[in-house]
């Protein structure tokens, strides 16, 4: 049973009424098929209307839903028993907020890396709410280098509020680990597919986000800072997160318009947590389609295209009378 948001309450109330009518109808004493169909139609119409007109802040809420499928949830569906997780960065230790290993998706053996959140308080504490320490990013890069050595493509799932900002993480070189990943990922000679499956927060997301193709699930978000953090900086008031979410342009449609991502992947109405298997099937089809296009390319071709892709991001305007430094 999924937990609902405030804007979903009218749908939930109708769904409860529908279940009650279905239970009465199953007794066989009353034929309620017409009433059941009418309520089912009304629910479908209401869902379409509500989720078609969501505010950016509501997208952020869905992206953070406690039941939203995580990296390991998708790997159970996509890889089955073939996924083998690797642990540790060979420098300090392991980081449960970052999952990394190898598995098989369709006919392809791939390296899989992803942020990992929890579905309850205990699991979130163990996974540090999906916020990696430096050893998490170094573990991810260790596995990516293995993938390059054995010429295996890399699939990455992004879902983090951001890199962990604690004292220990800073002492162990958080910013260096992120910067190192940015530099090294740009030079890996194998295909890299990145999927934003929930939150794409700041450098913590970008540290594993340098891909030949970058995709976002429909209700995911991708931003330089969280809405709460942005509101606290701009207005000294985190309660203005709704205003910040609107200004940050963090929805998939915004990121596609800016040229930051390559494609938006549809989700079931209401979000991926409503039907994880259907969402995983969409991801699987996308992986197979784009690996078929990227695997025939040489390493030099991949690197040239990846460089051009990220160099083309951003917009700027030079005024006619502006001085341009030599």
C-alpha cells in the first residue's frame, strides 16, 4: 500500500469507495458493475487531470516518495540473480549509499552503479538517505575503471539529495572525489547510460552523471541544489521551497528544454511506485535501444561525442561592445 500526498486525497477516497463496492459486488447479492465502472472511469479521469497539472514542488514530492523504486529495486527486476555487488573503494571503506557491481541486462553484461536510499527509517539511516561519502564515489569509479578494462558498458542510476556534507566526508576529500569522477568519467572509453530515477541533487548527482546518454524518469527532478536549500539561501526561509522549486526549473521537461538530458521516460500515472515493473520495463527497453547504437562506436568516437555533448550545454550572449579577453 503506497502512502499518498495531499493532492492525491480525492483519488484515494474514490479508490477506497471503489474497493468497498467491489467487495459488496463479490458477495453476489447485488449487481454493482455499473456503479463500479462509473467510479473507475472517474478515478482515471481525475488522475489524468491532477497529474497533468502538477506544480514543480509536487514533482519533487513524488521524486522523494518513500516507496519510489530504488537502484536495488530496479536491479532485482532488470538483472535478477545475475547482479554481483562489489564493495569498498580500496582506500578507506565501503559506502552503503552507493551500490556498484556487475550484472546482465538482456544480452549485455554491464557495470551498474547507483545511489541507494531506503524505504523506511532504519534502511535510510543505514544508506545515509542516499547521500554518499567520498568512498562511495571512489567505489563507483573503481567499478567504472573495471568496466573499461573489460570493455563493458556502464549503466548508472541517479537518486540522491546530494553528496554528504559532514565533517568526516570533507576531511576524507569529498570535493576531490567528486571532481576526480567528473574528470575520469569524461575519459572512459565505454558507453555510459545515466538514468535520473528520483532526485538528482547537485554535485552528488553529477559525480556519476557524465554519460553518453542522460535520461530522466517523468516525475524525477535534477537540480543544482534542493528547493529547501535554495530557499534558505535566497530568502533565509526554507518554508519557501515551493517558490524555489518553481524558480529552479528542476522538472524533466525543463531539463530537456535546456539540453541537459536526452530523453524523458514515461512513468505510470501517479509515479513509478505505482507500478515498478512497468517502469523497469521502460528502462530496460531504453538501455537495449541505446546500447545497440553506442556499442559499435570506437572509444575515440565515444569520447569525441561525449565531449561535444557537454560542451554544447548552456546558453550565453556576448554583447557587441563587450571586451573579450585574449
